[in-house]
């Protein structure tokens, strides 16, 4: 472990990704704290220190004192809250800030048009860039789709329903896209902190595998020993529908639609190419096998 980094505080530790981040950090012998709302009843890992906050500047500063790193996993689109945390982090002398990215490549110029709800992510990184001279660096971690989480949720999320054996295939279904399991994201965060110089003030790109919908469907049919019901749609229609829903005030459903369209190729924001091989190698992330992962998820769904 780098001698520079010891104390890490995770914000949003009770969300979908947060527990995996905390677990990997604890297993890697960092001194881990979590920041949660004063009203939260969430339980946390026994080896972490819990700071409860109302997210006021004073309570944030108190929690961040003595920390080396902030790892944010807060709700994706809460820009202003992250800016407040960034300000407190600078005052507290934080060395590295990892914002709540963990998705498609938000560094690309087409993001505001393709994925309007991701604008807060862009804004947060732009704000972090203004703080570089203060001595606080940042790393944005792009991972594509949350593979295991999406399949476990089912209910047609991103087209797949592992419980009813139905899938919506978008366009040809052969568009390559990046997908990462939640624990692999946790490993990537840990390894980022072990490679501070290489990951300083930049986006990095990791995954568990590059797949296509048709390849995932084949793995699912093999694991379930069933022929799935296949429906067809297009990312263009889904993206347009999502934007319309957002404009009409149905933000949550519209956001899922535009994210799904972006994951499956709309706007070319979720195929990282050679960057994946580079960063998986630098960070020493393990190779993961699609069929093995899918078999495990199917067995879990049957339990």
C-alpha cells in the first residue's frame, strides 16, 4: 500500500455499489470510514467508522478531517451535493477525490446531448479540475454497465429479465459494450489508490468484459437450459422516448431509457476500445469469464 494513502472515507456506502467499495477497501487494509445522513438507519461493516452528517459545510469538514481519500458513490445525479463535498474536501486536505462516475464515458463531448441526466457528472469533474492546484487530485472511473447488478434486478432492466426468461434486443444485438461486475469496480477503486501517479487527474477505463447482447443471451440460454423470448427494439427509439419522458417530468423512467440506449451503443459512449486493455493491465484487475458469471447469477436467481 502506498505510504501516502491510509484513511479512506466512502460517501454513499449504503447504495447499490457502496458495500462493494467498502468491502474491497477493508479487505485491502485501508482505514475505512463511511459518511451517511444523520437520519439513515443503514448498518455498515463492523470495521468501519461511521460519520453521520446533515451535509452542512461544518459537518462535512468535521467528517473529512484526517482523511486521505474521498470515494463518492452518492446518487448519480446529485451535482450540487458533490460540489459541497469537494469544497469541504479541499479544506480538509484530501489528497485524492474519486467522484461518482462508474458508468459510460462522460468525458466525451456528445454526453450532454446523448445523456442529459449525466451532465451533473460532467460538471463535478470540471469542478474538480479547478481544484487541482490546491493539491487535491481526482480520478474518474468509467466501467460501462453494472453487469451482475442489472441481471440480478431483472424486471426487464436494460432489456433482460432473468426471472421470466425474456429479453429485448436492441438493433442487431451485436453492438459491443463494456460491462463490469460490482466487485470488479471495488477492485478498481482499490487499485487506483495503489497507483496514484498513473491515475492522477484523469479518467480511467475498466471492465469485467466487453460483450454484446446476443453473446449475453447465448450465455443465459445455456445456463438456464431454456430458449428465451426475444423482443426487438432500437436504441434510437428508446433514446428519443427517454428524452421525451424526461422533458415531460417522468425523470426516473426517462433516465433509465437514455442510459440503456447509451449502454447499447447510442452515441458511442460505451465502447472503450484499447483503453480497457491498458487500464485493466495497469491496475492488475483479474480477467472475468462471462459464462462463469452468468451461471452464478442464474443459480442465485433459482435459490
